[in-house]
C-alpha cells in the first residue's frame, strides 16, 4: 500500500482501525472458508475535495457463503477483487480494495 494512502486512512476516523494486508490479496483467497452475512466494499481511490484528501469509500455490499459471492444491491463484483485492508464486525466485514478494482 502506498504511503500516501496509508496516511489518509490513518487520519480518517472511518478507516483508522482497518487491518492492513502486506500485499493485495484476491477476496476469494482471503475469504476462502469464511462466511459473511455482509461484506461491505470500499474503494481506495484517492480524491481531493475542498482542499482535503480522502478516499472514495463505500461502493457496495454482498454476502459470502460457501465461497460464493452474492450481491445484495444488484451490482456485479469481482470475487478476485484485490483486498488491501479490512475490519470485521459481528456477522460481516468491511473490505478496502485497490482503487477501481471491485
């Protein structure tokens, strides 16, 4: 993960507690054998607004059961999207993926 993105995440209340992976890992590999009622996808694309940098953030949601991805919002997601950070919560997980690769 590039230093600029790490800095933005660490300053952002929403993302500061995410666990960062050493290398981007395909979601299907990272989640193999796990079950999640809710997987919330966050895009790490960096943007500037009103003089401050941030990331795009939440872009969609799906379930992950029996190593199968099922969208909950009608969108299409790549099961091999590269996860760079995550934060688990009861029944689910937030995943931060490489910019534009969900």
